[in-house]
C-alpha cells in the first residue's frame, strides 16, 4: 500500500493541496474529554450543535464505523496583501481573509471529491469526504496525521505552510499506511494569545468562543454584549489577529487557487456602503461568498458596531438611517453606534 499512498500524496499536491497525511479514525482518543470540558465550561456559546453531536464529533470512528483510514489535507489561502491592513481603517470594514473570495466549502469539497474518485479508480474501496460542515474534529485528526499541530490559538499550524489553510478529510475503507503525529512547536511563544482583541483565550490551547470575534460576528445571534462590541473594532466578519500574529507564517505557502483572492470591494469595504444594504442587495453582493450565510441582519449589525467604534462623525447618517430597522438587533446596534459617534 505504500506505493499507493505515495501516488495519493502526489495526486493531492497536483490537485492544489499543500500537504496530505494519513491517520486512523481512532487516533484521537483525547478529543471526547476535551470536547466535553469545552461544552461544560460553556465556551461553545450558542453553537448548540456542538453539544448535540458530541458523540460523533468526539469519536470519528463512530461517524463511519467502516472507515479504516483518514486522509487529512490542507489547502492554503494565504493572502498576497497584509491581512491586518484593513483593521487600521476606521471608516472601512475588516473581513477575514478566508471570506474575501469564493466560498471555500465549494472549492475544497470539489478537490476532495476529485481526489476520492482518483483513489477509488486506483484501489477501489469506499470513501466519504468532509469539509468543516460535518461533525469531524479536523484539527485533532490533522495533528494525529502529522499535518501540523494545534497551536495555542487552537488552530492547526505547520512548519511547512504556517496557519493560513483550510482543512479537508477523505475517510476511506482502505487500510493505508499512516504518518507520525506532529508534536507541538509553539514553545514559550504567546504572540497569538496577546494579539486577541477580546481576550478570548482563558489559557493557552483554550478558546472561549463567547469572546471570540469570529464567533461573535458569524455564529452569535442577537445583540453582542456592549463591552465586547467596543473591542470588535471594525471587524465585520471574522477575525485574523491570532492567525496573523503567528511567527510560523514565515513559511506560509501561496494559495494555489486565485479564487481565494479578495473579490473587488472586500479587502476594505466602506462601512457606509455596507450599512445601506437591504436583503436583496446583500444577497446579490455576497452571492458565492461564505458571508452570505449569516444573512443581512447579522451582517449589518456587525457593520453598525464597526461604525460605532469608528469615531467618524461622517458615519452618523448611516447609523441614523437604521434606527427604525425592522430587525430589533439592527435597530439596537444603530442606537449604540449613534451614542458613541461625535456630533
């Protein structure tokens, strides 16, 4: 099977992945206890699906008992511009690098399916592919497979490709040779922890999602606590601060797919323009983007928090126009923004 594995890795690289490694579905025995502690501490916030699907998320072998191997893959989305540049522009919004281009779910899944079809053609067996949306502990499996290690910011990173990468997996009934698990190389560094604007890390390797800007702007429904709103700055979808701070990004690999590059108007979009979006305009503007899934109301809520943090009197009219918005959370955000802006 080693020859098949070598050809599989070569094929994965040809498809555009930056790395491919293999482990067993049962190679992450630590996950159930870690997940249980995370949920019991309430760190999952409103992500109820994490508690509801703990059995599968905690035990990949239970997700598909017939699987014998997990092929873990990383696909780079490294930007060719400074990911933090927009954070310094108060009248504009900062969008997480991964969401500035085409939705990665579509792109990565298509590559995984092509790779899976190639594997079946070569050796038979059965396969299932997963990208982020299924209850799969991708980061733990990635470390078990030797793809990288979970850093103090809880994301997977590598000495070969930094931490700007999407993860995907191919489960298969084939019994493929496995790779050695990766060890931790964070050392005494705490750059990612110190970079967090909302102090979302209770300790190294622990994340309280309830304070994480990525969670707050994407997953959290309803009003955000005022203390946290003030710390969100102009981040309107996701947050890259902890990723951008990692020194291992000196080894970051350029994205192989140009569709991950920022579409026009998303590197640093004007807040006033975004605040004016109605539902139809929002859907049209973000068609094919991961941003579309949070809906207009939550997105405009985020934009209004950014307006409130801007200190720009010129943005008062944008907030004023939304004081009577049909969505109560948007109207609340508009009032909050106006209270903070100078006359």
